[in-house]
C-alpha cells in the first residue's frame, strides 16, 4: 500500500513536469501587438455634442460625471450660484506650529524649519516657497506668517 501511494505521487509529479516541458518546448502563437501608424494622432480628439450651450456654471452633477461619479438625482436646483472659494480668515496665532531654526545654503538661500506637532512632521521653507501645502509668506521681527489651505497662521520666533 505504501508503494502504491509513492508510485501515485511520482506519476502525478512526472506527468505535471512533462506537461510543463511541453508548454515550454511547443511554440505557441501569440497575438501581434498593434502598432500606431504614423498618420494616427497620439491623442484622440473628443467632441462634446451634448454640452450646455448657455455658457453658465456647470452643475455639481455635471462636474461629478466628468470624474466618473453618478450622484443621486437632486430634488431641486443644482446650479452653483457662486463659485466655491477658500476664504482667508485672517492670521491666527497657533501653538502647535513651532519655529525650529534656520539654515543658510551655500548659494545664500535661507531655509526655515518649522515643526507641525499635530502631524509630527518638519516643514522646510524659503520665503515665498510652497512645500507640503505650506507657504512662507512673510517674515517679521517677531513672527513668521505661513499659509495653508487658505488660512494664515502666525508662528512666533
């Protein structure tokens, strides 16, 4: 009985090995890759035939459709009366944003380092530069002015 089990395992193993060798040895036909002709445009032109000819604001549903989202049917007007804007609420003093220090690069550019204690990350900025969503907009004698998502934050030196 033990010999029968060993022989059965050997037969299965050898037959699967033989099948794999056949798959490697026999040349199988593969479909040819389509090549772009020299007259064909790289980017195809898309015509929008059903677009709104009134020239008004796009509805929220039309914007969502551009990104492949089909929102539920609204019950009422969906036109945006005013475009959405981020409003600067004025400078806010924050304690979770700390000034760490300054490093002057060999080319004379100054890099200011700030620590965002909420996200536990260090932000490296030059004056007027944007990095990680933060912009260093102003440097005064007592504080730095940083902008993020339409809000202005004051960081003490």
